[in-house]
C-alpha cells in the first residue's frame, strides 16, 4: 500500500482512476479534502511538516509521526493497543493526531478530529476519558477559532445505528458497498473479508482485528457534506494497518480505491 500522499494522489488527482470515495464525493457535490497530504508519515524532518499532535501542543517531543504523551494519558485510564484495539472509536483520533501535515492542511484535520470525538461512545468519551477529550476538544476548537474567529462547532449530525433521520446514510451505503437499505452496518462488505473475525471472536483475548476500525467507520452514518472527513479517516486507517494485514485484505481494500 502506498504512503498517504500517494494514496491521495491516486484517489483524488488522477483522472484515470475513480475511487468509491471520489465517485461518492463527485456525484453529490461534496467539498473534497486537501488535494494531497504533502508530508511523509513517521518522524519526517521535511520543512513545514509537523504532526497534528505537535501542532496542538499535546506533546513535548520534537518528533513527528507520533503522539506518545497523549497516548500515555489514555493508557493510564485503561486504553490498550495490543494486537488491535479494545476501543476502536479512539483509533481514528489517535492516528489523525500522528498525521504530519503542513499549515494549509491543518484546519481540515482539526475538523476531522472533532467529527471523530463526537462519534466516541458517551461512556467512553464523557466518563472514562473525560479529562483527556475535554482538553483535546478545547485545543481543537481554540485552534479553529484562531484561524477563524467566527468559527462555529459543527459536529456529526447523524445518530449511529439504523437511523431513519432524513439525509443520513451509512458510509457503506454512500459508497455503494452494500445493497442493504439498513444504516449503521456494512455486513455485505464484511462477508467479503475472508479470514476476518468479528469483534466478539476476539473478546477473550482483549483485542480486535486491525480491520475493525475501518469497519466501524464504514458503519458510521453521516450526511453527504461530511463524507470528506470520513474519507480522510479511512485513508489514515488503511495507511497505518500492518503490512501483512494490507496484503491479507488487499482485494477488499482495493474496493475502497478503485
């Protein structure tokens, strides 16, 4: 699998390839994400590239591509990242905080983080990690208001599950990955994942498949104007999957590209 910048180039800029995401965005007149993520992943020293974690001053480290200080605070409250995640709703946020970007990409990823904070189950966000996510949200909103003093928080507007709210479809339905009219799930796509074990199968070991965060996003309900945020989240999750898992699910992940 290519690096994030190459994925964005292939998915957005190339006129010779059309992704499920690009088709969904084009056909619905949705504003697209940045035309490219111009910074490499990991501890890059490219000029102008800083991790979202550093831009939000969540770490004292000068290293890019990580957010260990913030993750350690989550671990102190019980967060675990062992053979996958027990709390997959946190993964898109952690991975976005590790993302390196330039100043002109900063606002987009700030809004991505806000969307994902809103999708964390209430008992996880408002009780277990209340202090951490209250602080993170404040930092994000403050950064957005610094860019635009008139900024107003616009969080995800669709409930999860099989909601019937007008204009709300699961990401799976927006992308045409299922023939089902049921929101909040992506079972048709799950059935194509040979060897995938659903979360209950992993419960004994206390972890989940590396595909689970991707499937959680595909099952998320959103409005058409929110597609770009979830697009960015999917790209980040795929990019940071273990190489052997990318190979294992190569054909299925390709459906999200071609």
